[in-house]
C-alpha cells in the first residue's frame, strides 16, 4: 500500500474518531442555543439530533430550554405545523351522521345523507339511491350509520303542520343488541330543546318543527355519536 493511501486512511480514521467523540459527549448550552437559533451547520445539526434521539438527559434539557426560550426567536417549520394540524384533525373530528330532507306533498325527498337508507327490506347506500334516481319516499325515512362503538338508526316520520317525529335507536356495533345507559339530546342553535334516556336502546322526539338540529348520543363519560338533521319545509 502506498504512503499516500495510508495517510488518507489515517486521516479518515482520525476524522471518524473525532465524530465519535463528539457524539458521545453531551452538547453544551452554547450548542443548544445555536441549534434553537438554527446556527449549526447541517452536519452538526444532524449530529445533534442523533444524540438527542438517544439521550434522555439532553432531550429533557432541550425541552426545558424550548419552554423558556423567547417565542420570537424560535421558528417552527411550516411542514411541522401542517403535520400537527393534520394530527389534530384526525383525532378530534369524529364522523357525523348527516341527514337532509325536504317535506313534500307526497312525503319526503332525500336531499343528502351520509348513512344507508332503508329501501324495501334492505339498507342501500345513498350513493346507489342517487345513481338510480331514487330520492322520493312516502311518510317515513329510515337511515342507518355505523360509528366506532354503535350502530345508529334514525327514523323520521312526517306529521301534519310541517312537523316530524324522530326516533333514534342505538345498538352495539358488534352484538347488535340495544345499548342502555345513554342519553340522547336534541339541540337547535346551541340550545338544548329535549333530552331523553334511551329505553331498550330507543329515544323518541315527537312533533318537532321543520328546521336544522343536532342530536348528541352520549354515556356518562364519553360521546357515542352525533347526528345532524335538516328537515326543510
């Protein structure tokens, strides 16, 4: 092996040893401040992050510095903010059961729904009903939607005076048995109108005026489902 090659290998080995030594030692306050202000080189910043991933002590120290560091000197990358927003959206937005109907002379016209509609003896997805141009129902519409814990059935019946009766049935999603110990609350414009405790998995509201309502179904410590109903006269 030539002397030149040996010197090159020795230099590379020495650089590697220095990198290992820097990785093993803990970063000082100056390095942490430089990292927070984005003043480290790309190589040093990558080394800092690698050390942080393996060292609980330095991770806690950095967290404490972040908490007390002036907000105007810490710039959060837009990509991180977007990722955080997406995580919040996924966790906080539960599926909503939406039903929009219009009262007609013949009964109901389905304008929109996110559930499956009872047609004859079977429940059919709303998209299939639309593709078949089926939107007119007589004096009753039954719509079903599955939630993580329960299957919710909403039965809406026309009554005279542009009003409707609403029956909500709650069943366990796995066993299909009626769920008990739940409360169903009818709300309009953020005002609670009526509240019912389910009996044999069912709660009913009678002679409700046409309009927009939200219905919450909840237990003692958790929410089971939310329904949005808009019945247009």
